[in-house]
């Protein structure tokens, strides 16, 4: 059994915020059971026990939502206890949690610090842009609460990344946002392209990210990052670091940059398992960890050919000069025709970006090789 990576939704799609562009709310609307509620302690035990005991080499959990902290702090204390109980092979364990930051307090921060959690904190640029689309469930903006949470993370020494959803306004204002993040000392950044609803026309919503806008965004962000790189003060931007890693022969951590779907599992609050957070939908259910072991889950993954279909890339893509580093991108953003994957919706954006930045990324990779004595 290889290393195991599992994403757990302890509060299903329940959330204390109402973000206009939430992709998971759209997924909930496209399945028979919209919300599975709060995960029970028994299901939590089974999810961890059945996924951790067979793992070899490494094991990682990411808690996500909805908003996972709605399950309550005692739930996560129990999760840590189960990890310790069932890590019988004493393999390295990574714990992470993605949060909107709205309900985090000092008790949460002490727990995250003491148990080595890596936090992903959602923040969408400046206050005006953030509050336009990321609303508290009871109304009003959430920007100030998120900044307070970032301050708590700093004070308690909690490791965290800033997660920014790249919708249209983020793309159009990335210069101002980048400078604001740098001023606030945010060093670890992830920029995640916004998803339109399943089956809908792409690019038609106020927040939709078009290929043109995404191409502009990538070019401008890279130029800002590269200028800081030359001054040795650049932030860690996951996408750029992964691309440079690819040039160095390092497998990317981000699945969309691998170019094919992996064997990650997404576990809903009732214990049901799906092959990807973007496909927590009824036709993709692989089983339930309350009753099924990992070999059954993996066999069902093979049965629906989830990984195999992501390997189907059109010849236009394979013939592209940038395919070796682009690799076709996330399968969710590929347009499907029958049983074969088509071009990525953002293909024009990637072409523009690599045409603009690839040579500089190659030069950076060369500098790293030289510094490591590998040249």
C-alpha cells in the first residue's frame, strides 16, 4: 500500500459563510443528499482507522468543508487521538485544515500549534473585493475577521498559507493585492482558479474567470514575483514553485500540475468516499469507510476509470511546445467529448503564461542546480 492522502469533510457542506462562487455548494445542489451533517465520532474513527492502518511511507489528512471547524474543537481532539492510536507503523503524519477563519479563537490556535497543523486561510485580496463575494452567513463582510485570525496565527506560531480564489476581480487587481499581501507579511500563497457551476456555460457569471483574464493574471503575478525573486524577497507561490520543481525533475505536489488525477480520497461526513473534492457527486461514490476497506475503494476507482480517463490527452495538447511543463492541467477544466478529454478551458492562458515566463523559470532552475552543485 502506498502513502495515503485523505480529505475529510467533518461538517459536510455546512458553513458559517455564504460565498457567492462556492463550488461545493454547487456540488451539493447536484447530488441527492445535499448535506450529510456533522460527522459522528464512530465515522471519524472508521475513516481514520481504515485509511491509516494500511498506509505505508506517509499519511496525510486535510480537513475541509464547507467550514470544518463547525464540527467543534473536541471533534479534532478526538481525530488527533485516533491518529495516534491507529498509527501502528509509526509513519510520518501530516495534518492540515482549510478554514474561512471566521470562528477561530485562541483555543483553536493553541490546538493547531500544539498538534502541528498546517492551516489554509481563505482571503480574497483587498477588503472591497473580499467582502463583495465572501459574506458572513448572517450578512455583512468577513474581511476583518479573517485578518484577526491571521494575527492570531502569527501570535501563536501556527503555520498557515493564504488561499485566494482567483475570480475576475482578483485577476484584474492582482498588482494591488500582491503589494497588500507583501505589506502584511503573507509569505505562503496559493492562488486557486474559480470554478463555474457544473454543466453551466463557462465565463457567464459576474465572478467567472475567463482564459483571457487568467492569462493576464498569471503574467502580471509572475512579473511581480520575479522582480522580488531578483531581490531575494519573493513569497512562496505554490504554482510557480511547482513549475520550477518540474524543471528540476521534482514531481509537483499539486495534482493539477501533474496532469492526471491521483489516488486521493475525499470523505464526506457520513463516511462515503469520492475520488476528488471536485467530484463529490453520486455517480463517483467509491464506497463508505464505515463498511469498506481501501482495496474496495481502489477497485471502484478503477471500475469508473477515474485516473485512466485523466490520462487521455488530445494530440493537439501533446504536440504543444509547453506540454512537458503544462501537462494539460486539472481534469475538471478540460472540456469532455465522449470518453476523451479535450483541451483545458484555460489553455490560452497557459500558452500566454509559458510564452512569457518559461525561459525565466528555466534560468531559475539552472541557478538552483548550480547552487546545489548539480550543474
